[in-house]
C-alpha cells in the first residue's frame, strides 16, 4: 500500500480511507516522510487520537497545528496554536458567545438565514449545493457574529480556501496575498469597532484585555483570522459531504425524509463521523514518550487523523456503513474533548440542523447532476462543487 497523506491527489475524491484502513491494521503510528521537512508520526486509531488531543502536557499545539513547520512567536500566537494557560486565557474571551445557551439564542436567526438561503434558489430548479447552499450558511453566521456585512463573509471564506489548500495548489505569493487581505480587512474592522462598537464579537475583542493589557492590533487580527477560518469548515463541508452521503445511500435518505424530526439529530452525528470535515491536527512532542509501541522523541511532529479515527473498526460497529440512526456514536469530528475541543461546535450543530431541514423539506427531490468535485486540501475535506437539480417551487411566504 502506497501511503501519501500530504498530496492533494490522495484527497481528490474525499479522504483516503483505503490508506487509513491499512495504517490502522498495520502501522497505527506510522512515520510519514516529508519532501521538505523532518517527517511526522501519522496517528490513525481512535483511542490514540483522542488521548493525544487531551494531553497538552505531552503533545503541544505550539508552534503550529499544521504539518508544515512555521515559526512560532511567544508574544503573538493563534489561540489554536497555544497550550494552557495561554490558550485558556484566550479562549475565555470568547467562551460566553459559544456556549450551548448562546447557541440557542442564535437559533431563530440561523433558521431565518436557512429560509433566506433556500429562498434564493428554490425557484431556479438547479444550483450548486456547495456554493449556493452549504457555503452560504457559515459565511452568513460568522459575519453576523463578527458584526460585518454578509457579503464580506462570503469573500473571507473564499480566502480561507486558499489558506487550506494542499501544498502546491497555490503559489506562496497567492497564499501571502490571501493572508494579507484577511489581515487588512480585520484591521479595518478593528478600527471601525473601536469607534462604533456594538454587541458583536469584533467589538468584544477590541475592548478585551490579555495579561492585564488591552488586545493589540496583531492579537485582534489573529483572533479574527481564526474565527473566519474555523467558522466555515465544519458546516460547509458537513452539509456538502452529508448530502452527498445521502445521495450515495438512497435508502438512508428515504428513511431520514420519512422521519426528519426523529432521525435528524442522529443523522447529523453520523454525517460528522462519515465526513470528518477537519482531516487532521498536528501536535509536537514536549518530551520523549511511547505511542503505539513506537518511540516518540521530544520535538517530533505527531498528527491526529480524525477521518481515520472516525472509521476505527474497534470503536464503531460496521464502521464502513453509513447509518443515520447509529447509536452509540462517539464521533470525534470536533476534536474528541480536551482543551482544543471545537469552540463553535454548538453553533455549528444549530446551523447544520436548520439548513438540512430546509433542504430536505423544501427541495425533497434534490439530486446531483454531475459528480462532486472535492476541495484540493489535505487539511479540510468536503465537496468544493456539487451541481444539483430539483423541482422548482415558490419562494417561502410568496
């Protein structure tokens, strides 16, 4: 079995589950070479992935969560690349906006957006499920959360796709240009919110303090980048990939549409397991240790592959079967607990529920008209394009 978890070609049709399956059976902690790096340990079994994510003392998020090495500064660092206590202090600034209670307060607005999104296509009879439906919801919600125009949320998410692309898809200049545009936009928003603050995350951040000092422009831009970057991955790729799974499993689709209220909650959890929108996260060993019988040295890169962990045969009965009523289903698409458990998981579930309900009830005969095209990324997984058709209907309330 040829193993290559870096090349975009391995992810051209979704995650490389054949490679994952072989690794779990033969080398659950596999040393993977890098063309221009030191190599990394690819960890593919559920229990190991889950334990690494919960052990920040041994497996650090610093200096980066990416496989590719990046310089890490002590003063300014993305929250996702910090360990406690620095991570705890930064996360505390945002926690109140992402609790289960906070997610409930957003439900009416998110359901309103879901109606608006489907209204925009329902009379057309065809559209791109990813660009016109799945991608709109997270772009709009993160824009609302940050207090920026909805159309700007669309553009910012387009920039994150450039940042998430596998090595070689975009030139270094293109990546830097995307990063520069995001930082420049974030700086304009910071200046605006300092002058005209409102009840939104951007305003909260410009008024916040870290370590007893006001947040500076760099810290604000890093928070802004992370919120835009993480705000769309799960919902967009889950809805796109989840609908594709329903197309490929028509019996499960009929079952779901027959009992949407009863089965949608478990169906969403199964879609999260099946799609695993975030492919991997890296940690760096802080000390010598042993993992899966392999000696891990201090400084080694250790990479958790969530898509593999969520198909682990030792944890999930009939792991390769898509079952919308699966119980139990302790999927770890949101990270499996620990300090870096996905901050936006509760809001993401509300978004996914609202949009899938609109799609499955108002576009009941939806079907693909061409094969899905997949994101050219080894970091996030989901369709980038999925043309669909359906019987046109009147706009809601028209």
